[in-house]
C-alpha cells in the first residue's frame, strides 16, 4: 500500500522555520541536510558493531513499509511524539485499522492529567513495540535523545519489549559532543516552536537526556534502527 500522508504539516521543519521567527535562522542549518552515503555507511557499521540491528532505506515510503513489516500482527504498540513518524505517514496509518493494538489512543482518551501520566508510565511504556526517532545518531554508533516528561526516554531505555527508531540521515553527527550541540541548538528550538503550536506553551525543555552506546546484552535485537536517506524531523 502507498504510505498515508502526513496530516500535521504545520509542525514540520520547513513550516516551522518559515512561520516562527524564533527558528527562521535554522532554515539553512547543516543539521537539516541529509548525510553523505559515506557517513550513512559509517554510522550503520558503527551501530552494528555496537550490537544494534540496522536497516538503511532510500525514501520515507520505504521507511513506512520497513516499520510496518517489522511489527508482527497482534502486538501492542505505542509511539513517542515524532515528527519523523508523522512525515513517513505512520502516525496517520496507526490512527486507523491496523493489525496491532495501539495504546496511544487509549492514553489520550484519558483527560485527567494525573491519570493520563500514570497510563503513560504503565501501559504506554511497556508495550511490545515502542516507536520513536532520536535527536542524533553518532558515527561512533551511539543513539542520543532527550525529552521533557521522561516517558520517551523510559520507554526506549528499558520499559518496552522492542523499540523501532526511524531517523533521517540528517540526524547523523560525528560524536556525542556534536550530538549534544544538535540537541540543544537545533532540535530543542524546533521542538519549542512545535509546542507553541501544539500546546500553546512558550517552550519545551530537556529534562531527561539519554545516550545509548550499545545494544542490551540480554536482548541484542531489542532496538532496531531504520536510517532513511532523506532529511526527516528535527
């Protein structure tokens, strides 16, 4: 099937840098450009040397099919907020009829903030497959990302049985030092621009930050990484 369309275009990199004066200077950032084939190959090899399962695909449509094919029917799924997953059409897809149990809708249906947070901690973090992106993939084979609430970091770090990471090659950086620079100087301002639209808040913040340097020694295939030869997310 053709990948569904992203229905949240206002929160994409191109629209944010065009419409939010606080991030317009990031429009030409090198962190928004696809990496060379050499850098993609280096990152893939380093990730695999660190025990991760890695796939490289050419387009967002290929990424959509890859994610869909990695999740067996009947499994429970949840996702962190991810502009990348929106851009490949996967968020649109899982809002409809799928072979899986998507707990994200169940969580959002709970309007009491305290009860919703508890569902995120329990049901949301312990699914069979947790879907997300990351802020950076280093050429040394590390994954880095941050969030405000901790729900994303928790689900990726340990809670869920399996994790699928989808990242455009624009997320590839040299090392952990550059990954922090990308997180704070590029991804965070853009995420703040997103929350101004989504939640009416002035900014986001990094209160949790995670570096994953090697695959889980007890479950080497738990985190699977799909690198897309396009610029996706921020």
